C-alpha cells in the first residue's frame, strides 16, 4: 500500500475547511494507495485566498496538494493546460505546479 506524497501534511492543512473538532480521514483507493480527504475543498479555498492576494503558505499548500489531485483524477477532468489557461490566477498557479509535477514524474 502506498501513501501519496504530502498526505500527512494535507491532513493538518485540510482542517482549515472543517469545524473545530472534526477530523478528515485518509481513505484507501481501489489501487491500495491512501489519500487525504478534503484536499479538493481545501484547494478551492486556497485558490480563493490566492486570488485575494495571499501568498507564502497558501502557495506551499496548493503545491503540496498536486500529487493527490493527480491521484484522484482532477487533471483528467480538466487538463493541466486548462488549469493554466484563463484569467483565474489561483487556478493558473495550480496548473503550473501540476505541470512541474508532471515533468518530474514522466
């Protein structure tokens, strides 16, 4: 069984989108790999923060989410190029990080 890179860190990061005391679980996919739930919701939250001008930790959190987003098929639904194109700065940032990830893992 493999755990996607960044899963442990995402467990803490993703707490920002749930009420205090709630815990988002890791789940095992059919291929046996483990991913952290809440990653897509947190990514959307962080894209909004990015679009509002927040940088630093938000950028790190968005980049950390990319391997999980690939694993759950986000970039099958919308290609990396679709993420990069357009006027949404946060979405473009995620797309650029996804392209970097793709190039490293060819």
